[in-house]
């Protein structure tokens, strides 16, 4: 067992590299993970160093004598570390938003049902898919209303909608404020490169291509999706306000193309949230437990060699 | 001869042994070294493994802690929803939700002050307004029997239109002579109407077989499934009404208004010419129904503000004006409450014409309200009474779960 020099004992003995102390993890040499170390123990040491770890190890010994010295110099370090991925505030606001958004969608449906009532005379003019006089589908079909038990619950819908709109709005405003103040917006807002990356990522996800482009916290597709959904939230607030007070803020309503247009926009933004939700949950399932857990506990287990996110938060 | 040879052989043998021994020793040395090397590397792997395990353990600890907090938060959230949903009903709406509607109204008043003007449109954009809701209009009103009751007017007693009991005025009705273009309050397609060319989203040719058409009472907005019971009028009022042997008031779902006048209430009885002598105004605005539809409508009529100026409310003892205005249909089946300020809005119109023609009976002839700062359910048809009051007036749809304020 190699002896540990006293001066470095603290950082390695504790076994938990402090995530904030990025300097430590960067200066330490790359190590193979436990399984690889076991399997390659009989091989020459040079070969035992996993070549795909990217960061070349400076301590690869050529002679036993040198090696022993180097091992004394370099204490054993964990091959993994905990990365603080999601700040506490983000996690709370993310999870608060989940039921609140669903309450808004559900109560919105209860309200919207009323527009499809009396459909024989006034089929929903606003919420349809079609071009000109050709209507492909009017939303929603009767079986859907029945399924979600929407009929004759308009007042309940209005009551909930005008209650939780405050939670939705305040949560969203706090979220954006936090992004701006903490610098977290830098990991979220797409760069020029993100748009090309997003196409690549999508192709990889569809198994049409191999090899993901390099990324930091989020890939290009994620950056675009997460930024869009925040903007959609803003869109829902603005279109919602223009429907809620179309006389008092008629200039907003007019800018949005009028009352009916604003309702159309409000509706399709909601459909956008639903689409986002489906893709988001699908991707989270594919990404696995380590990723999902980080949205609850904040920490993700990453290879020790992975660059810290702090820098991206600081400088983008 | 052999001594030298033997000696040589012996020497050689010894050298060989020594060499072998040395080799063996070297081998041993090497083996020892290699074992040590292996041992070191094994121990190093174990050490790394232990460090990794420590990281994982730390992660596990954090995860457990976070999921505990998450579970507590989820339970709290669920509890909150449950509390909200099971809160006692206040006029068919959970009290916290009702309370929030009032808070929202306060916020709206504070920010917008109800003074914004609704956008207006060219007449060419206007269309025939849907008929939607016939409460208080189920019989035709004989035009000659129409009087507008006004209560709470300043110095009413000295005006020639004053009567001791405005409720004693008897409106005359007759059976509907002409149905409206679409009397579809029952949500069943009128038999007379041809469905050719109409969209048929329910696949039942509009016969009312679709799930949307079934199960509800006449009202589009509230069904039998609505939570909370009917709002009952005070029993003494019901008793007084019964004693008078008149047609009972408040025959629709929301029941009798708590703000309807007690018999013996003094006030003014105005003929239509008291209204039609005011300056005439026309307005093309978008009518918005809380059901979710809207239509641009061409209105003609008289400003409510002008009528209020002509018959101003009596001031209270402290010199201030009453806060509210209450209106109802002559039969008391439909009724609305407003703030005095909303009635003073320049676009609040006593409409007597629609689409350039005199108002039809099914649209509320002789006079209905148009108020673009409110939803359609506040724009009462066939106004029989305008009363100034300082008590929050009852309101038909508020009793069935809707917002009293309804401000747009």
C-alpha cells in the first residue's frame, strides 16, 4: 500500500472531492474505474490506464523505481465525483411548476369545454386544424371530453384557473429572475452553435446518426427546448392576460391579432406545453436514474475528470 | 590425470550451482517484486473502489434526504389541493377560489380602474348576435305595459314619475309570437332548422345525442353536477311574494334574487321616452361570452351614464354615493349587480337597437344593457329595474359559481 503524503491526505482521505473545488479535480490524474483496474491488474501498467479517458496521465511509470515514487506522490483518488447539477431554487421551481402547469391545463380544458358545447350551432371556430374552409379536425372530439369528465364544470375551471395563474406567474418570474442573477441562464440560452447541434442530437436520438456533439450541462437541443418552454410560459401569461382583460389591455390583445387570435395562441401554446411534456418525460426516462435523481437531490455522479459546471455558469 | 579434470568439473559444477542458485534467487527476487507490485496495484484498486463507494454513499445519503423532502412537499401539495377542493361552497364555488376571484377583482380595479375603453370596429365587421340565454324573456312583453323602475333616485318623491310602490306595476305578457332566429338554449337543434351544410361534430346531425348535448339542464354553463345547493331567497321575502299571489319571481336555476324589491318599495316608473329623449349613441364593439365565443356587434342606444345623470342616486348621510347598481328583468328571473363606476363607463349602453334595427324581444326589447367592460352574462336583457344600493347586489350567474366582478 503506497503511503500517502501528509500534505495531500485531506483531499483524498475524505473521498469526496468538493464540487466547488474544481481545481483539485482538474489537477489530479485520470484513473481507471474500479472494474477496469481489476481486470487489467496483470497487464503492464501502461496498458492499464484506460486510453479513452481523454486526459493523458503524466504519472505513467516506465520503471518500477519511478513508479513507486510516483505512486507515493499521487494518492489514490475516486474515479467519480458528485457534481452539483441543479441548484436548490431551480429544483423547487421546477417541481412546483409541474402540478401547477397541469392544474392550468386541466382547468383550461374545463373552461374550453364550454366553447364546444352547443357544437351543432357553433362548432369551435377557434380551435381547429384546417386551412381556410377545410377543417381537418376540431378540438376536441366528444369522447375526449367524456374521458376527462369536463362537461358542466366551467365554474370550477374558472375558479382554479384564476387561482393558480398567480402561482404559475410568480413561479415563472422567480425562475427567470434566478436564472439572471445566478448566471444559470448561461447554461440554458442557446448559442449560435446550438442550432446545428440540436439537429445532430435529434438525428442521434432518432438513431439516424452516431456521435453526439460535445456539450457542457445541456446539449443544443436541450438548450433550445428549455429556453423555448420558458418563452412559451411568458407567451401564456401575455396571451392569458390579453384574454382575461381584453378591454383594459386591448392594446396587447390587438398586438396579438385580436381576441380570438389571442385565444388561439393561448390554446396552441398549451398544446406546445403538452408536446414538450411528452418529449421531456420520454428523454428523462431514456437518460436514466442518475440524471433524474439530479433534479431531486441536485447532484449527479460524474466521472472525476468531467469539467465542472461552475465555469459554464460563470462564463458560459 | 583425472585430478585436474575432476577439479575442473567440480568447479564447473559449483559455478553452475551457484549460477542456478543466483538465478533462483533472482527469480525469487523478481517474484517477490512482482507480488509486491501486484499487491500494491490490487490495494490501490481496492482503495479507489472504496473512494468511489464513498462518493456513491454520499450520493445515496443526499438522494434519500432529498426524496424525503420531496415526499413531504408532495404530501403538502396534495393536502393543499384536497383542502381547496373540499372547502365549503360559497355560491357553488369553493370559498378559497371565490375569495381569489374577489382578490383578482380588487387587483383589476386597482390597476385598471375600469376606465379603459373597448376597441371599436367598423360597422361592416359587425354581425347578428347569437341568442344565448332566455331567462326573463320566455314570454313576450307587451310594449305598452313597459315601465322602467328606478329606486334610490335623489329627491324621487318630488318627481312626477314617483310612485309609492314600484313593485305594484303589472307588466303584461303574451305568448311568444315569433321565436328568435335560434332559440337554442336547450342545446337541441330546432326541428325547423335544416342541418345541410352545417358542421356536424357529434355525428348526430345536431339532434342532441352527443355527450355535450345531454345531461345538462337548460343552462349551458351549470349542470346538475355542480357542487353546492341552490341559493335560497330569504323566507320572509318568499312569504311576502306568496301572499301577493303574483307569479313567483326567480323561476330559473339560480332562484329568487335576494336583492329583488320588497313590496311597497317607492321609486320612479319611467316610460321609454324618458330614456329615448337622452342623446343617442352607436357603438360597434366585440361582445364576449364567458363560454368562450365573441362577436362584433353594432349597438344603438343611450348611455347609462346619461340616465344616471338625469336621475342621480340619492346621497348617503355622509354625502357619498351608493356603491352599487342592481338590475333585473320585469319578472325577476334574471338579475345583475354592478358597481356604480362600471355603470358610469362611457361605453355602458342601454341598447335599444342592434344591427341597425330595433331590438328584438329575444334580444331583450325594449332595452338591454351593453357593457364592453364586462362579460355577456352581465349584459342583462329587458331591464325592468335599475336600483341604486349600497349593499352588494345579488347576481344570477354569481350564485351559480361565476365571478361577480366579471370585468374584462
